[in-house]
């Protein structure tokens, strides 16, 4: 492949002030270059979309038409998008296809929301001073939305930001991860082909440490939608000040298997939820709590399923677990596993590294202060602990600083619902893992996992201002 990843500034594809190499994440080979912005280009990008927005928003049916057509075009261009992600993200074909299928849905759902955005009637007469008055709210676009996105979902997370922003009538400045810029460029190109006016969307590239602060310092941006690490999320929150944000941040996700669960189903779902995208998923099953009475059976099932997962070249159709985004990340994960083993953890499977590939790893005998337990691994590592008392396990789960998502497998719906009430999470899935997501659902975390909701319906609402209108009738 020979990528020449451009920027879209002021309605035109543009070269950068400088370029950076883009690498294949498995071979490490340079496969092209990325045009990166300087401060003047970021300023021009924001000026362009701000000027376009000041002419008023696109009409809702137009937004719907553009997003529906973009959804169709993602499907039409799926092979090109998959090949790009296999190369620049190191995804297996299955993981890359998953991104494409989900982005098709996310854009389609976003289009539907464009014609569904409504306010509320306000019962003004219900309070003193309101007699004779009629009140209602309308949702108006916030204006310019800035989307900053991570490497691990280079297509669907971008669609989850850009789709609702367009649905709500906003203009957008997109700054994708420098690791996966070509997929973002592909999506922007698709939106333009679908009829999105080029002056209403801008795409800039560059390292977050420089381009991020330029974007945060620009008061014309009214809303920041960010997915990435908690540390960067905190910087964005500080930089945004009084402006609104939607922050989808880090996690340390847990799943529980109770003694009455359908164990075969639970094990199969946990394997998928721990090793998809080599574990580089914010809701990845990092901590698995299994009731002591079924722990041996679950461990055995898990290990035999993990033994079937081939790790290595993402282009090989036999491979289930591809590389991590960088060899340095693979070395970090390897060192955390080694350090856990040195402190008494048992490496039941995996724990090896070749280049940037880490073999799917299962650890038992873990302790709360090991890195694999108390920090986000973002790699193919699952820790398994046997529990006696569900309440104690839930207290441990709630003791992490994060609160994105959890799963519990049980045949007892009452128990599942009690867990759902007690776990401090943005979502709790009964009979699914923490890593379960349907793109139309509200999705977001609490505590250090962020604030605000993704999901086209919820995000589109967040990217509007709710304006009250009152009429005094007499
Ligand atoms: P990251 O935080 O390093 O980078 C995310 C984006 O922020 C990139 O575009 C980067 O260039 C930019 N950035 C970096 N520094 C910045 C700054 N100072 N100002 C503004 N922007 C800046 O994250 P990553 O390594 O790409 O992704 C992995 C992280 O994302 C993990 O922590 C994972 O949990 C999280 N994540 C969360 C969710 C969720 O829905 N909660 C989903 C996916 C990933």
C-alpha cells in the first residue's frame, strides 16, 4: 500500500505543513505518509467550518439523506476500508469487517436521528407565574463540533462522533489518531461523495500533544467529543473549560460468571470479549470473576478455547489475535504479565511476545495490586479469579476508579438485576460480557471512564442546545 493521507481544510484536500510516516502495524514497514497540520492549518480548518455553519444548518432531510448514502457507500467500499485497517491498525480481517458492519449501522441510525430531533412541551401553567403561557423547547445545533478519536476503532468510533454531529445540524472538525488516519480520511471522502458540503467538515492530522491544544484553544469550537485515554480526557476537560464535552475514556472492565450460568455460552462470549482486536477494546474483559463451584470447569473451557486462537499475522485468515498498535505497547503488556508472574500469578496460557504480537494470555492467582489488575491492560490478557461471595466481588469491581461497563452471567434474573443496580457502571449486561455493545444503545461511562453518551440518538441530542420558547397568550 502507498498511503498519502491528506487533510480537508476550507473545503479542499490539502497537504500538510509537514508529514509523518505511516506504518504497517504488523510488519513495521513504512506504507505511506500522513500530512500533518501546523497551527495556521488548524486555524484555517476551524475558520472554514465556522464560516459554513454561520450560514445556518443543513435541513434535516438533507442530513438524513447524506448519512444514509454514506452508510451505503461504506458498504460499497468495504474491501478498501478493511484492507486499510488490516494495514494501519493491524486488525485481523474479522475485526476490520466488524468495524465496517458497525459503521454502516451507526451512520444509518445517525441519519434517522436527523429527522427525529425534538424538544419537549413544557407545562408552564403548572407553576405560579405560568398561567396563560405556553412553553416548549427546540433543539438547535451547538455549532462547530470537534471530534478527537483513538486508534482502536478507526472507523466506527469516528462514525459515532461525526454521524450524530451532522445529524444534529453541526459542522465538524475531525482529528483522528495519527496511528490510523487513512481510515478516517476514507470516511470523510465517503461523506463528501454522499453529498456532505466539503466546507462543513474539516479533517486535520497530527500528534495530539500539539494539534490537541490548538483545537482546545479555539473558542469557535463549541463542543468536544473525545474517545481515548483518561489522562488525555482530563486534559480535554480542562482545555474545554465551560464548553460542553462528551468523554469516552479508559476502563478496567469486569465480567462475572455465577454458578447457575450457562457456562459454555459464558466462556465463548468471554473469549470473544477478551481477545477481539487483541484486547485493544475499552470494554475488553480484563477481570473475570467466576463462582468457586464452577471455577475449574470455566478455567478448563477457557483454556481449551484460548488454545484454538492463533496469534500473529493479521493477513493470515487463520489468525484470531493480531499485533498491538506498537511494539512498545506489546513490550509493556509482556512486562506487566512477567511482573505479575514474579509476584505469584500463574500464567495459564500465553504471556509470550513476538515483535508486536502478544499471545492470548490467561492469568490466575492474581492480586489486586498487580498492574494487570489495577491498570488498563489494553492487550490480550484476561485475569481469572474465583469468588465465594458475589457482594464481595462486586465491591472489588466498584473499587476501581473506572465505571464503563460490566457483564454478569446468571440464570437468576433477580440476581442479575440486583448486580445491575449495585455496579457503578454506565452499562451492565446480564448474560453478556462487559464488551457487549449494540450501536443504537446509549453508551458511556461514569467516574474515570468519562461522561456523556454515545449512541446516535443520545449523542445527537447532546450535540444540540435545548432552547426554551415561551408564548404568553393573554
Ligand atoms: P489516546 O488518549 O492516546 O489518544 C486519543 C486521541 O487523543 C488521539 O487522536 C490523540 O492524538 C489525541 N490526543 C493525545 N493527546 C492529546 C491532547 N493533549 N489534547 C488533545 N488530543 C490529544 O488514546 P489511544 O491510545 O488512541 O486509545 C486508547 C485509549 O482509548 C484507551 O485508554 C481506551 O480505553 C480508550 N477508549 C475508550 C473508549 C470508550 O468508549 N470509553 C473506546 C475506545 C478507546
